[in-house]
């Protein structure tokens, strides 16, 4: 169950990071975040955390 929750949260991070990136770059209109370079920078960082979480979730515990 823990792996499922981690992957679901990671997918949410990736989706939110993608929205923030596209809003920061000006592709998604209608927000105060549109055209802001701060969100164009924060978005990919959040997406990277999501990808890293998926990697850690699927790697699993190390066996000795």
C-alpha cells in the first residue's frame, strides 16, 4: 500500500509541477502566475521531486 501512495503522490507532484511550468512560461493563461519566471523555475523542481519519489518507491529496500 505504501508504494501505491508514494506513486500517487509523485504523480500529483509531476502534474502540479507541469501546470506551474506552463503557467510560468505563459502557455496557460488566466492566473497571476502566468508569465512569471519564478513559477517557470519552481515547476521543474517540483517535477524532479516527483520523478525522484517514483524512483525511490520502485527501487524498494536494499537486500543484503
